[in-house]
C-alpha cells in the first residue's frame, strides 16, 4: 500500500516525492482531516483554504 503524505506548504495530499501543486519536497506523514475539492472556482471552502487546483487536501499538517 502506498503511503499518502501532505505538503506542508499547500496541504495537497500526494503519494509522490514532490508536491505536484507547488513543487515542494517538504511532505509530512502526519496530517489530519481531509477535504476533496472538485471545483475550486465554485467552492467556498476552496476559497477559504486558498485552493486553486482540484484534489485532496489536508486540513491540518504537522
């Protein structure tokens, strides 16, 4: 099973070694709660979180 990690900068959840959204390598295994953004343009939550790309995002990242 592949471990999902969250980017400490943009909170995007990925299985890669580098965040595909912001390019950061600063990823964490310790993240809590997630939100799935389908359409960032229409989502109030996406706007509040500053999300511009659809995908899975962690609410809290350590």
